[in-house]
C-alpha cells in the first residue's frame, strides 16, 4: 500500500510599508475588487481591505500572490464550523 501525503504549504505574509503585500500559501482567490480581496490560504481565509488594490501577480501553482495599493487591514476569518465530527459539532 502506498502512503502518500501532500506536502504542507508554507503560509507567509510580507508587507512592505502599506503599499505592497506578498502572500504565500495561497490556495484560491474567492473574490477581489479595488477595496478588498478574500482568499483561502494554508492558514485559513484571509481578508485584505484597502483602496486601489490590484493583484500584480497570482500563481496558484506556486501558491503566491502579490498585491499593490493602499492596504488598510489583514484579517483571518474563523474556520467553518462544519469541520470535525458529529460530537464535536454538537458539544463544540
């Protein structure tokens, strides 16, 4: 029997001033516009807010995203409650 495990993707944020952000460990970009970007990362859902936000580079194969613009906040959303077994959802 083959035991194969997917390698863990490293999640990292690098913010230069408030103008440039590099995010690694990106799995998917759920939505984006000039005032916000929502993405799934190896560490959970990351929400970026600001003004004049632009995605300069996106590589889902490499899991890297570059954002330019005025970055006002970075926040992680809680993990969905659906994860875990039935008893953990009942007695949480």
